[in-house]
C-alpha cells in the first residue's frame, strides 16, 4: 500500500508541547485501504500530537457520517459516527506496531504515519448493525417494510392436538419396560 503524504507527520522540527492537526476524511481515503463497506464518508478527524522529550502521544478524535445501506431495508442513509483513540510513540531498535496503543519507531526516524490509526479508529466506530432512523421511529416508507408488514404474524391459532391412534407395537414395547 502506498503511503499518503498528507498523513505523514514530521515531528523532528516540532517544539516540545501540543500540536493540533485536522483531517477531512472522505471515500478516497478508504479507497487506499480497499475498504468498501460504505458508499461515502464525511468525517472530521482532530489529532493532538503531544511531543515530549523521549516519546510522542497521539490523541485522535473523530465525528462525522458514513453513507451506508440499512441492514433491514437496504435503504441508503447517513449514519452518524464518533470515536476517539490514543497512541503512544516510543523509540527503539526496530519498528514494531504489534500493540494497538503503542508504536515503536527506530532511532533516527523523523516522521510518523497516522493513516493506519485513523483508518482503524473510523472502521471500528461503525456499528455492526446499521438501522435506518426512519425504521426505528416508523417514518420510513419502503417496499421492503411494506412486504415485512404484510408477512407479519397477526394471530396465533392454538391447535388442539388430536389424540392420534398409537401403533399397537409401541404398547408392546412399553410393556417391556414395566414388566420386570
């Protein structure tokens, strides 16, 4: 996967303290990751990079909407999402990103790529079940909902079980259990 330059933060020239970065995320961002769970996105990501003498702290926060299909009706709608996350960047002998909250960069590295963390934070904030708000409050009119209401069970009839004639062979087998 090709690195996206706008998500590379050169931290070498930054002074100690907090630094603010803002990103506007849309569908083209997710195309780089070959992620196609939604049709469009409009997400604002705020990143606060706190540079300390021996490490960096990254504080992510995002809010916005993704355009997804409803799981019940298939209707497209804007689903509001939000979330946050933190990453600590330390320096070591070799690159290591196995821990989701700790990134180890080799000594001498001068920039950090935040695109993977932004991608994961947003992808994990999208709920597994996506229900159109019109379904929940009853204002959505669609063919799928009309068909579901047609097929809805309105009355449950109790069926009286008729005593069926039991095969006489079963009676003989039951006698084997009682005859001892």
